[in-house]
């Protein structure tokens, strides 16, 4: 009997006093969620800088491309313009976000936006309607007017957050990493211009490549991709997977290779916003980056738009904008 009780006691000791249950999976509190979303609302890294109320003149290269397209386009069912400047602005946006809390008290915020925008075109000439032929003329008559078109767009970006002290109940969160780009598709991912090949950003002393989601593969894991997460904090800016760096005061160009429908002709731009003023130039002509006394976060916007929306009265805007996460040093 004693042996039986001893065996029973050892059995309970062995199976009843095992490893303690694992800690409860971290799921964040309502205060954590509010804090992270507040950071996303106020941090420059999550702001879209690709749009401006200003009508920005086309540089000579872009105007020449668009003028050639307008004069060769043969559809006479609607009026055609010669555009001298255009602007894009956001009229309204709907934000859909997903907040994922991960082990070790980290969190990822995925932001998707549905945008309603307005395209404003300043035109210097237009083809008049020919009532005898029942279609628009092929000749352009001078005019000074602004034409407005509404458009839709979708965009997404990710952010990775960590608390300053992970073991405290009341956590102070900070943004640690962001996606390489925000990607704005006009009107949506399925119908915008596609760019499945690498885009080279060229400055006098360096070349960096930005890979689109259609091109990324495991062998490109060390390259700069739009869906990868890169360090945002100044204190971590020298790590291998940091944001792109560019030198202030240098001219930055872009070699963009879009994948187009056979009938598409496009304009390709590189732009940035500085003190609420946007500069936009034809991509290979390039822009001059501002110089700052300290390294700063910056958005380099790469834009591709089809010429038809900037030429035809009733054609909808199609295009894509990459807001490339960058630093000026």
C-alpha cells in the first residue's frame, strides 16, 4: 500500500507540476490602439504629399510630349486640349486601417485609403465642335481656361510600432519602421498604370533602385521595395535596411519603366513637397533636392499619368504615384 501511494504521489508531482502556462498573447489595449493611430495621424511619414492645390506648369519636355500626343490623337468624338499646367488635390478620403499586435508587444498598422480627387487643367487651346461634320475639328483654337475632372484613387502603407519600454503596462509607443513607399493607384490597383520593373533614382553621386511589388523576389530582399519595412528613426538610420539617403542640393532624376497598354502614352514625373510648395519636373529632367542642416525624412514622389486624360475632355485619369520614403542628409 505504501509503495502504491508513493508511486501515485510521484505521478502527481511529475505531471501536475510541469512548466507554467505560457503568458497570455499580447493583444494591446484600447489606449494602445488610440496612441498608435494618433501617431499615424500626426507623423509626416503617414501623410500623403503627392497632391497640391497649385496648378504646376509643365516643363518644356513634358509639354512637348503632351503636345505631340494631342496633335496625333485621332479620336474626334470629343474635344481635345493643349494643356500648359495641371494640379491634383484630394477632395475627400476614407481610411480603413488594420492594427495587428504581435508578440513582444509590437504592432503593425496597415492603412488603406480610398481617395476622391480633382484634376485641374489649365489649357491654352481646344478643338471646337464642327456641326457640319458632326464631330470635333482637328484644328486647335486659342483659349485660356481651367478644366476640372474628378477621379478616384486607392492607396496603402504600413507602419511598425514599438513601445519605448516593453514591460510597462502604460506604454509609450513610437514609429520604428515604415514601408518603402506609399502606392497611390488611380483609379485602383486593377486599372492604373503598372510599373513591374525597377525604377532607378539617379543623383550625381549614386544610383538607388526602387522595386515594385510585381518584381520583388527573394533574391531582391536587400533592395528597396515598396512593401518592405525600413527604419524610420534617426537613431537607426545607418542600419542596413534603412530608408534611402540622398544628398541635399543635388539634382535627382528617375528612370521609370511602366508597363502600358499598346495605345497608352504617358508622362513621367519626379516631384517633392517643400514648405507646402510642390515642385514637379519630367523624370529624366530631374529636380534639385533641398539642403537641410540635419538629416530629415522626405517623400520623393514618382508619378506616371496617361496622356489621354490630360488631352481629351471626357477621358478619366489613370496613373500611379509612388511616394518613396527617403532621407535628405
